[in-house]
């Protein structure tokens, strides 16, 4: 499993080089970037740091800008390093609005020929997932996300879980076999014992006893 973060500080770059699932495989990374319209301009891409494109629907909410999202896509088209996937715009916790945005914006993203991620929201079932979606991005409200994440991981081969900021949830997602997670909380007061030090233990596969056989549902 990979953890994506909107950070470019030295610690994150060090982790990108130091930790891999398979030390013999350069592309088998544990660490990557999740870039959205509000952050991509601040980030210089490096070949050792894979990245995916967010849409900032959760961060910006009503301030979300179609123009800024398209500007990010155009920027990524010019980069040597291409994104692992692009998250089609959604509306947090709103099933109908998210489906409408998929119909509106998926063709724009698909024209770039990158894998498309579909953000599942409160009230959705696997039948709502468009056939063109290459990856499920588990979003929605916090309570709904953790109540349904096991279902998404069971039904789909490629799953990303958003807003994972506690170490027990990192291990839980790994146990489910999800492909990747993201979280912004790891670099808030990173010296706290439950922040970067615990994340480093996960990267080294040193599992705390209390996270074994964990269920969050």
C-alpha cells in the first residue's frame, strides 16, 4: 500500500527513497504525492516521487473552481512524470451531484488518457460506479467512509481511501488490501509519537500489537 501526501519536505522525499514494498523494484513505492488545484504550482516533480491528481473538492467545497482544475490537468500534460490517476470532480457526501459531475467532467479527464478515479459518496453502492472508472476513491462523510470501506475493498481491485490520519486506520486499510491512502495530518506536529514516528514503523512493517485484527466498523 502507498500513502500519498501533499507535502514536499525533505522527510517525505527521504521516505520515498528509503521505503519500498520490494527493495529490488524502483517503482514499488510506499510514498507519493497527492496534488490538487490549490497546491500543484508549489510542487516540483521528481522522478523518485510518484503522484496522483486530486480535485480539491473536499478542501475547497463551495470555492471549487473548474478553471483551476483544468489548469492543473494542462500543467500535468506538460510534465515528464505522468500521474498515476486523476480524481474526477465530485461533491462531498452528495451522491447525485457527484454522478452529475462525473458525466460532465470525466470526458475532459479521459482525453488526457490517464486512469480515472471515481469518488464514492454517502448513499452510493457498487452499481453507481461508472464502468470507465479505473480506481475507487473512498470519500464521503467520515462515518459513512469507515462503515463502507470494507465493501469497496472487497468489490473493486483498485481502491484509494481519503483522509487517513491515524496509524490504526493505516494498518486497517492495508489489511483490506487497498492500493493507497492519503492524509494531511501526519505533518501537523510531526514529532508527536502518534504521527511520523508511527508512520515510519508502518513503512518498516513494525506493527504495534494493538493494531492486529483491528476492525473499525
